[in-house]
C-alpha cells in the first residue's frame, strides 16, 4: 500500500521592486517636503535668522544708528558686572514666583468648582475665561483704575473696613503686587481650561469604585484627582514659569514705561528694551538678552529633568 506524501511548496518570494515603483516612492516622500516649505521659510526668516543675528550683535558695538566694530566678549563681561542687570533679573524672578504660585492653585480650584456640576456652568466658564480674551492694553487700563489711590475699587473696599487708601502702583512695596494681581486675573483662564480638560478625561468608574470602597469626596480628591492631574500640573507650571519670566507688556503699560517707582518693577526685558531702543546700544542689549535666554534654557531643562525624575 503506497502512501502519498504531499510536499508543501514554499511560498514564492515577492517580486523585487521595479525602478518605476522606486521612483514613485521617492517622489511621494519628497512631495511631503514641499508642503513644509512655506513653514520652513517663515520659521527661518522670523525665528532662526533673528536668533543668529542677535547672537552676532552681542559680540559687536553695534548701535541703533548703525556701525560698531567687533567687541568680543566685552558686552557679556559688562552685563555680568552691571548692577541694573541683576536688579531687573531679581524683579523678574520675584514676579515669576509671585505670579506662578496663584496661577497654578487658583485655576485648579476654579476647574474643580466647575467640574462639580454647579448650576449655571456656562456662566462660571464664561466668567473664569473671559478676562483671558482681553488685550493687555485693556487689562492694564482696567487695573490702573482699580488700583487708583483715591477712586480705585480696591481702596473703596479697604475704606469700608477702616483701612486708609494705599497707593498701590506708586510705592515700591506694593507696586509689583498690583501688577501680579492684574496678571493673575488676566491669565488664570488659560490654565483653568487646561485643568478642566484634564478633569473631564478622568474616567468616572474610578470614582464609582472608590465610593463603593467608602472613599469620601476629600479622600477622592487627595488620592485620585490630584495624582491624576500631576501631568497637567507639570505642564501648567512649566508654561507659567516661562511666560512669567518674559513679562513686559503689563509692567510697561501700568507703570507708564518707567518700571517704577524707582525701578522696583522693571523687568529684565524692559531693561533690554531701554538699552537697545533708548540708549541705542544694540550690541549690549543683545548680550543681555542672550544671557537671559541661556538662563531660561537652563531653568527649563532643570524643570523637565526634575519632573521626569519624579514621574519615574
């Protein structure tokens, strides 16, 4: 009795790509590049070139009137020994710390209130986010009037409890706090949206399971909500620190371009502006700006490394 043995034939290998197919794939991949050309042109013209040119100016004695020879590292040495650089940098750090803390905690509280499902949520959302839509000029004018020593709304409330008028923007001890209050009122809405979106992405079954296990609202907040919001908090903190370090507009407008009183609110970017466009020293202003840029880069990398280590 013979047994038939079937031998399985190996699958045939796919045919090698033809030259025409290779040309089509290359043309298809290069076609995507041409869609990015408009962006690359604007990116190079408005970001790469100004950065490179500003770095070049930092090593020259260039002025707003033109000219100026090569100065080497003289501008950087002068900037490191300039007391105004350190004073304005200190003011900037003070503003950053004073504004970042409430701009992390207050939007979180606002988002939690809205997420609770209070009646009239559209009104809460509008009230919290509307100030962020205002231009900085309008915000500055509003808060200059609110902080007026004689007619301001804040001093009216203080007078009702027996506290005399305070010249908020006219004395060194309170001027920066007035600018911080205006900034918090103006920009809290953006961070509020980030937190609200993160809260809405937390699965509801986690809260249901914890409620079955006997966890109350406060325990859910501490053990579920806040830990799951950690990535958003890191994002908000990094973005807010970078935004606060670059403060310029509201200080410039609320202090009538002086950074006063007595330079107590002048930020380092205001000093860069004054050096370059009032004293006409573009080279020196570029050196200060590059030093500040380096500080921001180092601080950002340190923040990200610290937060990544905590996440790990």
